[in-house]
C-alpha cells in the first residue's frame, strides 16, 4: 500500500475548518487514490465538479521495505 497526497483544483482554502481540496488516501496507485477522494466528494455533494478536478497526486509513503520515495508506510 501507498500513501498519496491528492490535491484538487479547488477547495484548497476554507472558512469551515476542512480543506477538502487537499486529502490523503491509502491506495495501490495514484489513480485509485484520486478516485477514492472524488467518490467521497461526489457522494457527499461537496464542492462543484470543476473544483473536484485533479491538480496533482504526490507519493508520500510506501509499505515496500525499500520505498523509492524515502518514507516507509506501516499499514
């Protein structure tokens, strides 16, 4: 498993206390990480569709004993 930071085009600032545009997801690949975040936002009708578009996905940690990103994830 891998830990990804998913950043969307919108919802990156907040007045409510939750920045929905920056989330962390545990998944096997970047596409699955984004789809997990998008599904949550879609299911809960949070933000507009344009704000839910992907801006970037960054690998934060990996459960592989020798992670290429340099940070070990302990699932």
